[in-house]
C-alpha cells in the first residue's frame, strides 16, 4: 500500500508531530523514514516541525517560589477565555502541585470570561480544601473590572505589588 | 547506482537525524553508527544491489536499522540493562554551540501572533486533533491551515538558514 505523504499538509504535520514524539506505530515510522530519507521536502518539513515544537515547548506558565509562596506567572500575553489553552495550564499547575500559598500574577492576562473566572474559583476552592490560600497579583484594568462586577474580588484578594502580596501571606498564615 | 558527493552528504545528514531520533541525541556513538551504515550502503551500491535511487532511501534505512540493532545487542552484552531504564535524553538542543539556533527560533516564535501560538501549542504539544482545536477555538478549517502554513514557513526558513552553516551543527543532528 502506498501512502500519500504530500497530500494533505495537516496530515503531514500530524505525521511529523507523531514521529517526533515517538507515537507512530513502528511499521509506519519505518515507512515514514524510508520516505524522508529520499525526500528533501519532507525532511525539511520534519526538521522545521522539530524546531517549532522546541520553540513552543518553552513553558507559558512560569513557577517560582518566594519564601514559602508559589508565584505563577504567564510568560507571554495570555487570555483566560473558554477558548484559551492557558486555562488548562493554570488549572494543572494548581491541582498537580498542591501548594498551600499561591499567588497568580495576572499582569499578562488581558481578558477573562466566565470560564476563566470559573477556573480561578476552582483553583481557589482547591487551595482552600488543601488548607491553602490563593491570591492575585496585578490584574489588568479589564480583568479587575470583571472581578469587581462579579464580586469575586471579595473572595480573591488582589495586590498591585508583589512584595506586599508576599507579605500578606505571612500576615495571615494558613 | 552512483550517488554524487552532494547526495551522499544529504543522506548522511538525514541518517544522522534518524539515528539520533532512535538512539537519543546524547548517544556518543551516533557518528559511528552513521558511518557504518554508509559504508555498508556504499558496498551494496558497488555490488549493484541497489537498482534505483527511489529504492536507495528505503535500502539505507533498512541497513541503518540493522546497524542500530547490532549496536544495541552489543551494548546490552557489554553493559547489562540497568534496573531502572533511564528517561530518553531530552530533545532540547545542546546549550553550548546552539545559542544562535535558540535565538533564531525564539525570534521566529515571537513573530507569530499570540493566537497562532496558542493554536500551535494545542496541535504540537497537547497533540489535539485539528477537529478538537476547531471545536474549542471556533476557527474554520481554512484559518487553521493558514496558521499552520504561516508557522511552518517561518520555521522552514530558519532550518534552511541553519543548513547554510552546517559545520558547527553536528551535535544538533542538523
């Protein structure tokens, strides 16, 4: 059976992605290798996909600790909307690590919708259930407005200054 | 069947990538495996075992698989299998001599709009299907293809640019 390696570009990218993550069945991987070893175009596409994956692999949610407080910060402009993939990252970061004192830096978050608020509240409930505290840092004006309108700002404390936020965790120990 | 020096160099580069993919980029014997593959491939060419260029790629891949199997058997005989199998080496490129590549791919990524990066992360890193992404983001099939094409175009150009200076890229498999 002959495979059409040059037919659909999306299919070719799926092949590149699955090959690079070693998820192709061995027989299919061998046939793909048979092909790219003789095809300059497909080889260049494969290597370009590898570079792209490497670039994308840089984390979008950076985590660091100040004293015993975990600070989560988006490394690039983000949106916490139903359609955004940052929501998964944020939710995973909170649920997996089980930190008791968490400060989420929202300075790079330009928009938030009801799903984003839901995830923030879910993260807050998770922290509280684990006898923890979750606070927000530097929400942008539009985000601050949404937090205020929904009265979530009465539950989730926000700070403009990181050191003040860190100090507040010490003032109100868990 | 005779390959020109240029064709042979291309094949060597592709085989090197294939070997790195299979045995890990950190394996110290990658070049030996590639060299042995090419030596056997050339010997078969001289004996007229390979009839045409189309079959040459698949043939070289078969030879390479054999060489890798022999290498693995030899390694297992010499060094018994550790109780805990180590994680495969990360696919990140080595730090020392690849600063330029890192700069280039970071620059390439920075040129893509935020939305494109989110879509590409979903496709390449979270390994979502095109259909899942379209459903989650509300993009059309055409939008998705444009995003993919735009990113691949940039990273293909970065890869081809790196190829112009291959002498110091040996460790990356480029």
